[in-house]
């Protein structure tokens, strides 16, 4: 009973939060140096402790260019993720439509404000037959044919949800850009339950920011910070990636990050002709390392962009907009 009162839960998370833009902030929809962007992420966590938590996601977004709106533009996109956790295969599936409105605040597009919103449909299921309860003990073992007498109302539920976000981004000089954003998730605070009693899904507040800075003709440094808070669960993640340019269409990506709860994260990847592949691994250094043996989570992301620097779009914008907060 004590743990039921004090326990908390949180949404999915990626160490490469910057490579899942639509999940991070709906204002990032359509915000890249290319007209079309596709991507996906996969994460496998805590396999050294218990049944691993597995998360995968996909997203697609693009820019829309209404001529009557002058220099402003829309971003539209969709995202999907599925997360499976624990012995009971607690599965969360989320499908979302994302929209953004992007408005330059200066004549040369040096400062841009973006406002975004997400409408999502979420479904959760659990395999109740995977659990054993005290009423199913027959004296020598657990018998799943015996009723558990637990007050489960259903093994699944679903609901609609809404998120809003904003982003301020731009560049102060050639080779130096910045972005700062904030998000409010679960605005409607939907009710979730597997038993007769319902609990509201709490608001999740996210703040994030970073810069991209050229430190030489071939090297870019991209430090970033991420903070989230939801019903007592908070996460702080910061660090930097580096981009080493070898040819016009090829880059080596690498970096180091730290999660405040106790993970050191290394990243390694490459960008080749519009394909960006990045791998990361969380090395656990918290008190839990006694159980984890310092093994944490493996993650991989893949992003493909199309129509980068499209002339018809950027002609309207009076110069190419360097607003991509990734690389």
C-alpha cells in the first residue's frame, strides 16, 4: 500500500532526444534545412536487470509553403511509437499528428518563432495472464486457472491526448545557430486505469535548448540540454555532439552526454548523402550499477532528408534559413 501511494511513472524517453524531434516538441515539425524528413529510433534498456524495456518510434514531417502567408510557413507531420515493458508486456502505442506555424521575427530570418501542437491517440495493454497472485497459490505452486480475485476492469484502454510547444531559433552569425523550446504534454490529463479506480495522466513539462557552432571549417560542436518533469519523475540530460566533415556529403558524428540520474552516454555515427545513422549507449554509474553491472541502454536512430535547400521554397524566404537544431 505504501508503494502504491509513493510510486511514480513517466513517459518514454530517448537518450538521443534531438533525433526524435516530433516526440520532443511539436514546434520542431517542419523545422529542418530540408523540405521532407523521415526518421526512426529504437531503444533497448535494462536487459541486464530484468525483461528489457523496448521502445521504437517513427516520424515523418515536411514544410508547407502557402504563398499568401509571405515568409511564414507551416510544418506538418506524423509520429508513431510503441513501448513494451516488464514481465506483463505493458505495451503503450501512440499515433500522433503534429502541426507547426513558423514565423520569422526579423527581416533576414535571423530569428524565427515556431508554435506547434500535437493530437495523439494512445492505447495501453497488459497481459494479465503473465502475472501470479497470492490467491493462485495452491500450496505447492501457482495455478493460473485459479481466480486471482484482483479488481481488474480491463486489460486495455485508450484515449486522446494533446500537446503544445513553442520554439525560438535562429542564428546570430554565420556558423552559429541556437534554439530554445518548451513543451506542455498531456494537456487534457486523460484518465488511465486497468482497475476500477482511475488516475489522471499528469502534465509533463519539457524544456530544451542548444547551439550549433563551427569551431573550424570542418568541425561543428552541438551542445544541448534537456529537462523534463512529470508527477515527481524528472530527467536532466546534457552534453554535446561533434560533427567532423570529410567531404561535401559525408560527416563523422560523435559525442558524450550525462544523465543526471546516473548515466554516461557515448554517441557515434555518420551522415552520408542525407542519411544520418547514430548509435548510443548508456553506461549506468548510479547506485543501481550493483545490479546492472554498469549496463544501461542501447539506442540507434536513422534519419533521411530530401529536397534540402529547395530553391522554390528558399527563394520565397529571401535566403536559405539555417534553422535546423540537429546538425
